[in-house]
């Protein structure tokens, strides 16, 4: 039982780490690049689903 709890906790930490790195990466982008990304919603959608896919892969 305790091993299962630790395994789930480790999966949670991996998921939080992936999301945190993605958020930090987007926050430190230069303003010019950030504005260009905002003009192309398809790129942002692909980035979002890539991050979501990575988190789902960690939990499976």
C-alpha cells in the first residue's frame, strides 16, 4: 500500500515538473518571440497538446 502511494506521488511530481518547466519556459521567452507566438494560435495549440500528452504519458 505504501509503495503504491509513493509511486503515485512520484508520478504527480513528474507531471508537476513537466508543467512547471513548460510554464517557466514560456515566461522567459523574449517579448518579441512571445508576441509572434500570440499571433499564431495553431502553434500554441500544438504546444499545449504536446505538454498535455507528456503529462498523460507520465501518469500511464
